[in-house]
C-alpha cells in the first residue's frame, strides 16, 4: 500500500497473523490503521487492490536538489511532527503547552508508585491541573492505562474537558445531569457510559447518587482524578458525606490509580484531613499528623506534595512564570444616610440578640446568625438591604422545630469552601418573635434602603467606579467580587448606566455572572467576552473556585470583603495564577472607614490572613470550628459599648488568633516536609532539556514557523516592544494562496491580522503557537508531504548542495528518522530525527575520512550558508555521488549495513544511541525508585533517510 509502512514489531499494536498494522509515511501524526488480513469479497476471493504491498521508504532523488535552507525546513518539520519521542518522558510530545520543570515533580513521584496514590496540594494558581494531566498522558503513552475519569464539581466539568483537549490532545466527554441522556443514545447495546467512552469528565454530584454510583464503581476506569478534593472529606453534611462514600468505594480497589487535587487539603479539622489521606492508604487515616515519626513522614512524603508559590520561585531557577501581585487598600466613607441606615439596623439586630439571651442555646444561635446576616446584607449594598428586609417583612417562617439543636447557619456568614457558594441573600428566621412595632420598624428600614438605592448617597459604589476607571486607564481588566446576587446586579446596573453617559473607554464590556445562571450559561457568558476590547466582570463567589479567568482578567476588587480568608485567596487566584499573560495583577480591598462590618472583618480576619501570607507565602485556613469565630464577632458587635473595631474584645480576638497560629505552624511544617525538595531542579531540567533536543523547544517552533512563512509567502512581522509577539496576515488574498490544509487550521477570526507568540503563557491577546497547535501541525505536515510528493516545486527539499566556508573538506549530512522498540512492561514505539555527518574519502572504496560528532553535524545543518554559487548540474552531480554511496540503504535484511563501509557506521551509531537511551530510561527509573521490568531499547533498521545535504568547501 503506497504511502504506508508496516508497523512490524514496532509498538503495542504488533502486526500478527490476523491483522496488518500500518502507519503513514508522510503524516507522522496520523493514527495507526489496522487492516484484517482476511480481506475477501462475498465469493471468498481476496480483494487484491485492498491488500498491503511492499512499500519501502522512498529514496531521495537528485532532481529535487535545492539550498540548505530548504533542507533545514524539512528537518524542522520532521522533528516537530514527532509524537512518540525517544526520551524517557513520553507525554511531552503530545502537549500543546510547554510545562515548567517544577510541574514535572508530581509526574516523577507518580512513576515511583504502582498503583499511583497521590495527593497534589500545591497552592492556588501553580498548575495542579497540568500536573495531574501530565501523569495521565504519560501513563497513556506508556500503555499503562487505557481509560481514566476526572471527578469534579459540576461547574468545572467543561473547563476540565477543554484543558484535556486543547492542551493534552485528549477528547473527553462530559457526564452530568444535562448530558447523560444524550450520551446514552450513542452507546451500542451491551455497553455502558463508563466503558464506551474511555476519557470521562464526570460531575461528582451527579455520579455520587445511589442511582449512578454502583454502576460507575463497578466499571470505574484504571485511573481517577478528583478535583477540589476537600469537598469530599468526611463531614456531617449529607452532600459531602455522599461524595466521600463514593471516593471510599473507588479507593477500595487496591490497583486503581487515584490522584487527589486541592489547594486547601486541611480545613483545620483533623478528622476531615485524615479521611482524605485514608483514601491513599488506609493506615494514613489512623495517624496523628501532629506527631508523625520520621518513618511516617518519609512514607507520607511519597504520596503527598504541597508547595507554595514562594517556594517554587526561590527554588526552581526558571524564567518568571507567575505575575507580580500588587496589593492596594481603597477606602470610602459612608454617607450620612447610609450610616443612619446601619445604626438603625444595628439597634434592631442588637435587640434581637439581647432578647434571645433567655432562650435555649440552639434558638439563641439562630438569632445570632440571623442578626449577623442581616447586618452584612445591609452593608453590602442598598439592593441587598432591600431584598433582605423585604423578605423578612413578607415571609412567614414556621416555628423552629423542637430538638433541632444542631441547626447551623454558618453558610450564611462564612462561605465555607467545602460547599458550592450560595450567593443568594440569607434567610435565617430572625423574624421569630417580632412584634407589630418591630415589623413597622423594619418597614421604615426598607423605605430608607429604597431611598439609598434611588439616590446618589451610596459612596461605596461611587468609589468603586472611580477605582475601576483608574484600573482601566492602567490597562487592567478587573473583576468586581460581590457576596450577594442582588449586590452584583446592582453594581452591574450602575456601571451600565455610566457607560450610557459616556463613562469608560470605547467598547467597554460589563458582564455580570451570579449563581442564578446555570453552569452552561456562565460558561457561555465568559466565552462571549471579546478579548480585543476593555472589559469588567462583576461576579459572585460562584466563579471564585477552580475557574480559570487569568486569560481574560488581570485585576480584582473585593467589593464585599469575604468573611472567610480562604475565599479571599480563591478569588485572587482566578487571575493570579500560572498562565496569566500580564506581568502584574492588581488586588484591591475596598472597605469603609466608618463601616463597622468591614472594620471587624479587617481586624479579626483579613489583616491576620495578610500577615500569614507574607510570612509563609500562602494562605492558611482559619479554624473552621466557626463557633469560636462567631463568638468573637458577636461580642465585638453586640456585647461591647459601640461597634467600632477599636472596641473589640481583645481576649476573644487573641484566643482566636492563637488557634489560627496553630494551623499556621502545622502548614509551615507540612510545606517544609512535603515540598519534595529532594528532587534536584537541575536534574529535572535535564530531563526536560533532553526531550527538547529530540522534539524541539519553543525556539525551534518559532524558527520553523518563521522560515515556513517566508518560503510560503505568508506575511509575518514581529511587533515592536520586545514582548515576543508576531502578526500574521490573514487577509482573504493570503488565505486563498495557502493550501487547503493550512486554511482549515487557521483561526476563524474577523481581523485580518493574527497575533501569535511562541512563549507560554502568551502575552494578552496573542495565541500561543506550540508544536501541537493545529496551525503548526498542519504546516509541518504540508512541508513534509510536499517534499516527498512534489519535490520539483516544493519549498522544502530532501536533498541540498552548497559551497561554503563552513567546511574544509567535502561533508555529507544525513537526515534520519529513527524508530526504536522500547521494551518495558509494555512494548511501545519511540522515534527521533537524527543528524549524522561524515567527510567522504577521496579514495574510492575506502571508509570516510572522518565522522562528525552529533553536535558538529547539527551545528553545520543550522549554520552553514552558501558562500559561492553552484550550478544546478554541479549540485545534482554532488547529490548523485553521495546517493550512490548509500544505494544498499533500503535492504531491510536483519544484517542491514554490516558489510557496507558507510551503513555499518550508521548501524553502530544507532545501536550506541539505543544503548544511551536505555541508560537514560534506566537512570530515570533508578532516580524514581521505579520497580518493574528494566527498559531495553532496540533500533529498527533501516532508519528512514529523510534527506541529505552535501557541503562543498571553497577552492583553495
């Protein structure tokens, strides 16, 4: 079959007596094709035109001779087309991103284990998704897994599926309540969703139910990733307990790979943390993590990694990959009308709290929480005040059931990270026991809030708008974080009203996203944002956890200060994270100088959280036994003379901070023990650089695209300013001249100029062009195919000849694509493109005068330029002479090259290269203490002779 090569003994799908396994000669990224050997027609006769026939790799011909640049272009295209790289880490050839060296550490940890039971607890924004998927792709390429599933909160499903496809080349289906029924229609009889689709992203809240859990556990894939794993720790809440039961059943199978991800593994509750650790190994659930023995620490460190961004920046000597975070406090003064509203609301709430002192404890708690919630809503915005007071005026609540001593309204105040954030105004039953005069008082507050809403007295919103204007002028794209839906909608309305009157830069977009939108609607709203125009996002905490917003936004305003410092870090981590194209992000805390609610939060929570972050380099959860915190806030607000922060109860604040410091010390020890500092950054960088040498680094991609654009007349120019951004012209005239394959790979953009970058993450507004970007892939495929099928008109060339000062003797460079059979637990295919060079002997039938080193040959390929002209007949004569010395090349006998002066040296070099690769594979296994069959690598002969270049010295 012309154009295909028999994949005999080259990979996991080995040809057998029943099937042929074929691989494309030209499109190296095409999947294997399996043909049954018993191809027959209905009469039982073989269909001869369908049968594979011998098709050796085509030998170069002198007629297509060109210059060295054309041959260099083919070499680059061939190297960038490799996927099964001959390097110990095989996943990297399939990525559309370039991971940082520190992100390889979890992968190296995983390769030590069988099965893999790994907890990745790196800080927000470091790249846990990339770290986990590197493991998945590596295991998949090694043949260790065929299926995997990602379990995550429903609002993260689409993001995971997108990351898998765009960055790792794996197409997963999303399984949740809105997609399950339509996917079931695609399943053949006798199969399940979990067996038919090999790559799944599943809503953990859909699959945890009694209806779906048993079937999933029965057909669960070999590897499972659990994102936001802290939400599946053992708990008293029903939802969280169901998630935990699901994970326990998944972890029960001893050979299943399990990877847990969260930036907040320890909520401050020791039992919840132990329940997560027990998923890795049951004995971990019995350990006292505050008093680990040296042997326990060593054992746990094999399964747990926890690093701060500060540690990575200090330890891993790579280029800067995180933005600089600039903090700023912006204050406002409550208007007299708003301050009066607060004072009246405060007196009302204080009366509710004081009147509840004689009630039973659980009823008294209900009043405490209700009073705090009402005050917080009133101080959030006039809109939140109106909605909250209106509900209390018109909603009749049933009496609190007797015996409900454990009712807890913590979620109304402290936004726990273990549950989906509820951004609706809280409705605890504070109206219990209200008299007619109290209801009349609430009505007066309602009317006062309405007047604030309609008038200009809301200084908080005014200062926020002024701050936004400044951020936009500085080039930032801000997110305004609000606590409640009503507040977010109110801020969005005020901004749109200003825009209608000419406020803001031209084309300014304002998007409002709250929990009232479905997950699909939120995703569509975010995707609809035009990245070429200035933009503001007003959002509640429904977007604060796990969602990647760094490519669209670069600043944060905390319009409502969160009452959970962990939520503060989650909000800021949406923009301050790996992949943020802006060099700086700005974080602004907006608070009122005479707003007592803000004063309490700042004094008790946020100042302490900032102090901890500056010392440790990360956020630390506050004690989530929130009764202690509620006591501090209640006493500060309702049991002291006045409500200003300066009149806090110092003993309660001090006790709370001491409890928090215990968590800080625990986290400091944990991040010291489990930062995996035993991994030498230089050694990890060597592994990455070794793969770069085979596959090509980002500079190689840039060089290839620039050279190809020049030869195919694609206008491409570098933007001034040193940001590394290029503009590629995509005018209709240019598009029409391009081959169809390239046209299909171009983005469907309206603009005629496409901004691209070869640096990851790409600067704002630019597309990152990595080796697996569709345009780079299509360009490389076209260059290769054109050189092989149309050598007379191709822009690249398999053969080239030039006269140059770079050599003193005639030199021949061979461009080889070499395949290796890698024998480990599985047999897999590996490839690389090598450059070999030699100086032919002046005496016929004598061995070459000298063989060049690999570095010397590569240097000549990249740098040799013509210094004198050779006529076309002279070039052809040089090529024909070199090819005549290589004529036995396609003899595929087992003794290939042994009796040939040139080919025997090629054979020896490839065997030595295979031995070096074997040693590098074994060295990686030794470093990772990886068990199993020792790797052995064997070259497949003959290698593909992609092309050759003859360098002729200048006459003396």
